[in-house]
C-alpha cells in the first residue's frame, strides 16, 4: 500500500473517531455539537491542504522519473502558485533543460564522429567492453573482407593474415608489417572512454603506395 493511501486511511479513521466522540459528548447540546462539527469540517479542509502539500511534490517527482525513464526530455511543468511546489518545479524544469541540451550535443557529436570514421582513409575497428567487434568503417571492410556477420565476434576469429598482429597490439605501440609481397600496413591500438568504461579501437593504415614511392625514389638515386 502506498504512503498516500495509508495517510488517507489513518486520517479518515481518526476523523470518524473524533466525529463519533463529539456526537456522544454533545448529543444533548445541539449548539456545542454544531460548533464542534464546524471545527471538524475546518480540520478536514486543513488536512486536505496538508495532504496536497505533502504528496503533490511526490507525484510530480514520480511523473518526472517516468518521463526520464522513457527518455522524454520535453516534459516540463507549469507553476502552481504554491511557493514550495514552484521551487521544486523550477529545479526540475532546469534539470530537464540541461539534460536535453547535453543529450542533443552528444547526439550531434556522435553523428559527427560516426561520419568522420566512415570517411577516413584508414581502417578502423571499434571493439566493445569484451573486446568483441562492435563497429568498422568501409576501409576496414575492404582490407579485411568484413561483413555484418562479424559484429559481436572476437577479433581473433577473423580470417586474415593481419589478425595475429592485431590481437598482439599494445596500446600506443604501432607495428608495421608486410603481407602479400609488397603490401605494408601500420597497425596500432588505443582506448577511449565510453559511459565511464574503456573501450579499445584498432587502426590499420595501408602504406603500400608510400613504401613503393620511397623505394622508387631510392632506386632512382642509385
């Protein structure tokens, strides 16, 4: 049973008891009985105001909690004219405005970073908290031959010559390797914070063109 229902039940029983006692006490004294009933009516009105002042803020907070749980940050409340209630409403509305602004900023930032990652000329693999593949960009899809089926799988399960190197990468320790004859790749790993926890990402930079240009220049000098 909710607290408000307990309050109503307790106060209702109390008022009925007072009314019965007043009736028995002033049963033969009509004037006193009428005056006592008027006083009892005033007590009921006062108790209803006390009930409203106590439980209306609680109801407001419960509604706000439900709105936040549903990620609805457009719900705001109008002032009622009661000082205490209006102060609570002002705090809630200010909090909702800040959450909405921060959420909009994060969404815009996430969209920008996502578009940037998709457009980068290097391969990027983003891992989840358990080091399973969470995202990858088109360049990684082309170099490693990835499909959507690898999402959620460990990095070591990929079928590619680079996998053994990628799984051994240390944070901020780039490694350059050569595969398939003349193809060179520079690989490195790093971490970023997401929801308060670190996540790993791997970058693969194709150096074949750069290496060939350097070698050609060296041969030209010879």
